[in-house]
């Protein structure tokens, strides 16, 4: 279905769940009605020609006439997934959508549209025939409700789930005992007003951003995300300020159970957090092979981040003056990614790490790694050649 038809749907005046359920029983009849209307290219002109009594039918008919792929291209979710999300959030105490003829369906669809595009909030408000302030307030409330009611969609792998991730990394890239991989990117925002030092979030170009640090399992599913620290902070500093970083310092055994995390060279090497070998053009074949496998693992996290930002393009232009609300929007998109976008193919060939930072060992306070980390990394590199044939037999 053409984009113009979808815009007609978005510009319809009102809609509720009862109409949706009623229409499902009469979809064919209303599709024929819609086709007789001969929708024109300009949706605003067409709507003026439709009688006021028919607008709700147009809304329902266009909604049902969209293919799953068309619907998904505009809202990222399928109609069924969207309906599931509406049913989950309908019992919640919404404060913003109490305006006349504004429903949970409106709120969810408008929020998904706003998160999926880079349109201005003013433009989104025009599509849904409401005020810009309502769109902004309702989007904040949508993110708050999703983050609270679906918080468990982002969780650290434990038990059987952890073992599956380890097996997955070993089977896919050949690194043993890998539980998660870390990736980062920048999330733009406005000058924050809810932090002690807003200038810490400012880059040399005068823009403001937070740093998204995400951990993923072997399938690219987010297992932990943090998006509240300044983009100018070094990755090693941000890690130490996160719950994962604190757990690595306080009780790594409880967090990892003998497994490890993979990260790039901006992180400190330890027994529980492995990084690539520094390349001084003197690496042996096995160390080069190890580094290649590390890069393949890191591509999983960066691929998920790339897909996340491609699906939810609002993350490229968040107009939030609050670090708290920015972090909440990022977490909401990651939750929706985990819950509804599981079947998407992560573009692992697109390693889009925007972070250009010095390796940790080159920092004034840096070091080459703990003795346990150096030993573990060397042992894994030495074992790669011996385990290749065995791994193929075990997991084919």
C-alpha cells in the first residue's frame, strides 16, 4: 500500500478498540468501500471530501488495508504485536491521553511513529491532529510505562540462557566461555537541565550527547543497557559507573560464573573482561586469529546498535533536555527491540562504532591488564588452532 494511504490513516480523526474489533469482522466490505473512495495523492484534500460520519470508517479501512510489511515499515511492529502492546498498556493509568476522543491506540501508534522517524514533533502532532505538547508528554509517558512494565525484557543471562549464549559465541565465532559482548554509540540530546555539569555532555562541535553502552548475547539481544553518562567520558570510566562494572569489581563470579565479557581496546583487560591484543605489527598468527574472532564477536553488539538506530530513528535526534528522559527513551527502544524485533536479521557486517578513543593501556592511568586477564587471553589464543576441528564436530 502506498505511503499516501498510510498518511490518510494517520490523519483520521479518531479510533478506538471497539471499532477495531468490529471492523475485523467486516474487513472485506470496508476494503471495497475504501477502494470506491479512490483516495487521491494529497491526503488532506481527500479527507475534506469525505463526510464527517465516514472518517472513522476510513481510518479503520486504511488500517486493515495495510499489509504487514507496510504497517511494520511505519511502526516497526506488526499489527498483532501492536495490539499486544496496546492490551498490555491499556490497564495502565495514563494521565496524558484523557483528552476527548484520544485512546490508548492513539497513544501507542503515535509514540511508535514518533520513535520510528526523525520527523519533528510538530509534524507528528499534525498527523494525529493533536497538539505538539501532547505528543511530547504522551511519548514520555509511553516510554515510562514500557520501561516499567516490560523491564524484564532486558536482563542479564543466567542459567540455561547463559549457557546457550556461551555455546552460541563458541559455535559462531570460536571464542570459548564468552557470555556477552559490549558495544557503544552516541545518542544526541539537547543541553541537559537535570545534571550538575551539563557541559560534560557537550562535544567539540557544540552538540550534546549521552553514551549508550550496551551488552548483547550471541543473538544480539540486549542484556544490559546504560545511556546516562556523558559522551566525553572514556568507555572504561563509563563501565566502572554501570551496574555491570560494579558487579565486575565486587563479585565477578556471581555475575559471570567463570565466563567472560568481550570488549574493544578502550576497556581494561581483566580475567573477566577480555580485549584484543595490541597490534604493534609483531603479533603471531594465533594472536591475529584471536583478534579477528574478537572483532567478529563485537560486530554482534555493534550490529544490534546499528539496527536499533535504523528502526528507531528518533534516537538520532532526541530533543530531550533531560538525561533521565533520554535514557528512558533509549531503554524503551531497546526493550521493544528485544521483545518485538527478535526475528530481524542483525547486520553484523556493519560495525558502526562511532567511538574514537585511546586504548585503555595508552591512558595516563591505564595499564596492560591484570595478570589473570593477560594469562586468560594468551591461553585462549593458544587454544584456537587446537579447538577448530573439535568445535566443528561438536556443533554441526
